[in-house]
């Protein structure tokens, strides 16, 4: 079995978090494609930590638990319980809007709002065709067609200074 992860996410949150986030994203997308496990407007995936440990034999259950908790604290995943039986404590996982955005290759530094609230982050399909401006602690995205040459030049220098 092959596991993969986004290098930028791994750099910021750690390799284990990046691998787990990628796996959760895969199954949520699959559930969305099959129109399964839609709850509260999100597609969810469920798994036990023991099952995750079988999928990732190089991670212990404790490591998986630690990293899933970290993903939740970092506002990358949501957890809930949609099991039919009250005795079943299998955890369900969904991606936050912030996680969806960074998985779509948004620049992670540009998704942080000054107030730390990620709810207003709008995901976009093509990172190369955006202009980001900060107005009243929210971000507004416009397409290349709506921007002036000076705005595109300013954005270009912003990204090059960032590295």
C-alpha cells in the first residue's frame, strides 16, 4: 500500500498528521462521490484507532490518537458520532473548510485570518488566478480579469518575499 502526503502540510503539522489528513480527505471525497455518510452538510468517514493502526503499520494507536487530536486542535478535522448504536463509539471524521482549502493547494499562510476564524475562508479551484486582499478581517478573492496590472505585480512580489 502506498501512502502520500502534502509536503507543506507535513512541514507545518508533521508527517503523521499530513498522512492522516490525506487519508481522511480521500475517504471523504469517495463518500461524496458515492453520496454516502452526509451529515450536517459534510461528508464523513468513520474508523477506529485500531483500524487506522492496521492501515498505517508504522504508527501506533497512541501516535494515531495524538495526531488525530492535533488535527482537531489545529482546526483541520471535525469529529462526531453518527453510529446507530449508542454503545458503538467509533469516531467519525470530516474535513473543516480550512483543511479543504489547504488541501486544494491554497497558500497556507494566506488562509489565516487576523481573528483566527477560518469560517470565512473561501476555497478556490485555481490558486494561480486569485487576488487576496484583507478587508475587515475577512478575505476577498477576485479573478485575474478583475485585477489591474499593478495589483498582479504587487501580489507576485508578495509571494516571492514569502519564501
